[in-house]
C-alpha cells in the first residue's frame, strides 16, 4: 500500500519511483518511511549516527487521511533525472 501511495505522489511531483524502490522502508507505529541508505560501513558504535538512513518520504495519517510529507533530503535523492 505504501508503494502505491508513494508512486502516485512521485508521479504528481516529478520524483523517481525507481529511486524510491531502491530505498529502505520502515514502518513505525502510524508512519511509513522511505529512507536513503548512506553507504557508510558500520564500525560498532563509533559511527552509529553516520550509518543511519536519511528519510525522503514519510507517509502518515492525519484526521483519517493519508498524507505524504517530504524532507530536506527528498529532492536530492528522489528528483527524476529526466
């Protein structure tokens, strides 16, 4: 369901669904999050924060309606190159 919502949003706003499909997906409580992996090799707790994926699309429910929110990372990682 989250992929269908993201696909409609991407088509409407010029983002690449191909890039979304390559991202990590997290489902936490009432949020679905697509996030860009950073590509940093984990080294225990010494670089824990550097390895955290960057959220690009966040899908939530607000007053019974599904809402897609972007972040400061959305354009950089999801903008369609066409």
